[in-house]
């Protein structure tokens, strides 16, 4: 059950199962295919992770940045 066709068959089989209080409805086709990994995509993901990390660091430290950097008090993870 590794191919896409077998997964779709499995999901379609779920629609026939009796469920308490309702059922499973599959509507429409997939809206997009997976995007191939490119150096640009990796860079954008890296930048997004760095932004999220800076937000987390500010949340943990209460908005008071250290002059030695975010890892100076607790050590690098």
C-alpha cells in the first residue's frame, strides 16, 4: 500500500464504512502537486524557521534580548 493509487483506493473504501453520527466525504481532486525541492525553496524554509525561532526566543525571554545573543543564558539547543 505504498503507491498513490492504493492510497486513493483505501480512502475511497473509508467512505463505505458506517460511522456513528455521519460519514466521510471526499470531495474534489487534489489542488496541487508537491513542489520539487530547490535551493530557493530550502532558503525560504530556512528563513521562515529563523523567523519562528526569533519569535520563540522573544516569547521565552519575555522580550528582553541579551547583548550576548539568544543562546547566552540557556546554552545552544
